[in-house]
C-alpha cells in the first residue's frame, strides 16, 4: 500500500494512492458516512466518480 498526501495552506488536500490504498480510503469514507451525515455527500461523490459518466474515467475528485 502506498499513499502520498499533501496539504496546502488553503485547506485543500491532494492524495496519490495506489489501488490498495484507494480501496481502504473508499471503504473508510463509506463506513463513516453511515454514522455522520456530513460525510454522506463525499461518499456519494466518490460513488459517482467510480461509476463515471458514460464510462469515462476521471482523474480528479473535488469535494468541499
């Protein structure tokens, strides 16, 4: 598992994850969304991103 996380002064975070790390992050967000409703929009965005629009793969996910 390999992950690189960079935090910026503006509050944004950039993550570079291998497949195993990405699965762990996704599972954690999905699990947390069951217990904290504020996380639910992030979980839905991640699900939408994974499904893609018309089969198109996206490289960046932005959440606020």
